[in-house]
DNA sequence: CGGGCACATTGACCCAGATCAATGAAACGC
DNA sequence: GCGTTTCATTGATCTGGGTCAATGTGCCCG
C-alpha cells in the first residue's frame, strides 16, 4: 500500500514494467508524451482501476496523481502467481481490459471525428456516468486541471475554457467553481455531444 | 468457418454480441459511426486477430471485409466453455487485449496531438512493422482505400492524398500503385512521424 | 492584509487542414 | 474498343480551433 501525492508520477512511460497497481483511493491521469512535449492523456483512473498490465517489458504510458492516490503495488512475478492461484482474477482482468478497449474506441471516435463542442459535451456526459457512485449525477466533479481536460480531448486549454463558457451561456451547464460542473439540461448536453 | 466478401459487413455496432470471431485469412476494417455518417476506423484486423470480445451485450463497433476474409465463428456460450477448458486461451486473450490497449493509446496520441504529416508517416511505419511477416518491410501493402486511411487517421481523403504526394516528392516514399507504398528512406519516415 | 503565484478566462489574429470543385486514371461491363 | 463507374489526385478557397497576448481570480504564505 503506497500513498502518492498530487503531481507525483508513479508510472513512467518507457521504464521497465516490473510492477502492477490497483488504485484504492484518489484519482490519476494516464498520458503519453512526444519528444517536443506534446501530451495526450489517454484516460483518468479512479478507485478500482488496474494499471500497468504491460505485455511488453516497458510501460506504454505514464501515470501521475491528480488527487492524493493510495494504491496496492504488486511485483510482476507476484501478479502471475496470483493469476495462477485465482483464475477468477484473470477473468476479471480480461473483462476490465475489454471494457477499457471499448472506452478507447469511443475516445478514438471523439478525437478523430468530433468537434470541440461535441468533445467537451461528451466528456462532461461521460464524467457524469462514470462517477464513482452509481447513477448519473447532475453535479460532476472535475478534479483535473483545464490543461488535463484539453490534453485528454485533443484541444487547447483556451478552447476547453471557451467551450465551457459557451455551454454555460446556453444554459446547458453551470460552473459553480473550477472543479465542478452542474448539468442543468442533460438532454441538450447529449444532443451537443452528437451533433 | 465463414467466407466474407470485400465490402460485406460481418459485425454491426449495436447488435447483440452473440458470437466471437477469429480471422484466419484476409483483412477487415473495424469502425464506429455517428448518426450523421461521420466514421472513425478504430483499427484494421488481419490473420490471427480476435474480434467481438464484448463485455456488454452488444458490439461496440462494426467490422467489414476489405479483402476476402475467412473467419472462425464461435457462439458466445462456446467461447466461455473453451475458456473454462483451456486456461491458456484466457491468458492469450488477456495478452491480446493488453496489446490492443497499447495500440489504442498510441492511436489516441496520433489522433489528439499529431499533424497530418506525422499521422500519415506514423501509419506507414506501423503498417511496415505490423505486416503479417516478421521484420519491417520496405514494401507496404495498403489493401484499404484512401477513405479508410483517412477515417483511421482522423483526416480527409484529400489530406491523405496530398500528404502521400508530398512524402513522395521528398523522396521518402514511392507509390508504385494505389495499394502499395515503398519506403525509400525509413529513417526520414521515422523522423516525419515524430516532428 | 497584500504581494506573488498558479490557473482560468477572454480577445485578436492566423493557419493547417477541411470543403468545394475539377481533373486524372484504372477497372469493368457490353 | 469505349462509355461508365469508382477511386485518387490536384487546385482554390474557407474556417474551426490554435496561437499569442492580456486580463481576471483565487489561494497561499509571510
């Protein structure tokens, strides 16, 4: 059990993948960097997320805490022993991987084909649905910075900010503070997410 | 064992996911559609590829043959029996899923942050590496249409065409015919893929 | 309480790539 | 052999979102 403070990196792309993690609390961002500093956030991870299931010998992405993170760390060898002892775990990991693949495909559609407005609306919708608790909530927590949202949606900070402002002007959302968005008109948000 | 002709769709997004496929020959494109017809190709599938491992009850994407495809079709229940009988298969699927996740993350970086030139160069590079045979080849087969490449890279047909023309003008590639590209200067191609 | 810092918002302008519009160039049926 | 269809290429123009540049707005710490 390890505690990671906000801004601290606990997986680095390209390093030897000798461990496997399970987040038990907090939130983190997963990202890939290009040589010149361009960054793509490939996902956010919350409680229950498994990380570092690398097939290759090195990690394919980096991970950094957003809010304080607590995580269980397994050495790679120990993971394989666990998999051998508990077949149900392997099934569970396979299901998780399949779920993540579906999410990744949805994100490719977003990045490749959606407008800025559709991306931001889709993101807010997804955050509302994926929230730790069960059913979609009107109040969405955004623990990440605007720059993180931008790097997740393939946009710039300015475009994210302008788009949120426009959605607010249209009465679709409210922005009580920088880390929260209230979905005032979910139906129109869904329409904005499609086109 | 089923035979699918080019242009024929054998998985449809949203339909009940009652089967699981393994491609034994040919090539296919996997894609998601938006209501207004915008399309994102999330990947291409060749011999050996597993398809349709849906966690949810419906397929998350459609699949259509590019070249004639031969595939093994398993009913969902039969897959679960196979998984129970052959634990090695489950491990294999988990590895495949992890590999696909890594590829999906790389594609998110491409779609979110790379320029048109970098996307096309990255694509050619990846096709050279992923070719059915082992080591990277100079002659890359592109069985898909320009429109498929465009929808895979989040570009338009025109931009793909212009970018290929420019890479050829620079002496980085040759285009002997519409379905083949010869990598004349792999080192510069790699540089073009990064920035 | 007030200066400084980190982050977000807003405005003015620009450009990579989209769109619109011909023009090639294979492949096919007749 | 020769229209016809389909796909790719090329050119001209337009625009959504990027870039550059201030301007807010908390929040922390002395």
